[in-house]
C-alpha cells in the first residue's frame, strides 16, 4: 500500500445541522420527485442528483484541504502512514 496522510478535523455538530434553506430545498425536490411517474424520468432525476452529490463532496474535500492548510492547533490531527 502507498504512503498516505490521514487528517482529522474537529467540527462542532451544530455547524452540520441543516439550515432553513436546506430544509426548503429538500422539501421542494421531494415534492418534484413525487410528481414524476415515468421510471425513465426518475432515472434521469436520480442521475442528476448523483452528479450534484458527487460535486458537493468534491467541493467539501477541497475546502477541508484548504482548511487544514490554514488551521493549526488542537483542531487538526495528522497521522502519517508509511507505505510498504
């Protein structure tokens, strides 16, 4: 296995709670999905939602990397793993 670095960031659980805007978006998307009757349309919607989720995950990962570069102290824990 190749060498890698594991980085843990401490977050306040309250920071991860959905906002009012998040709740509104989830409600509107759920209502729109409930209106779809054709399996093909559901499949297309699912693929679009998957693209959005993966893109958001990539953005979160990039932001975490930048945060680690800026953050120091007790909020960041770095562990180095050596490869074979």
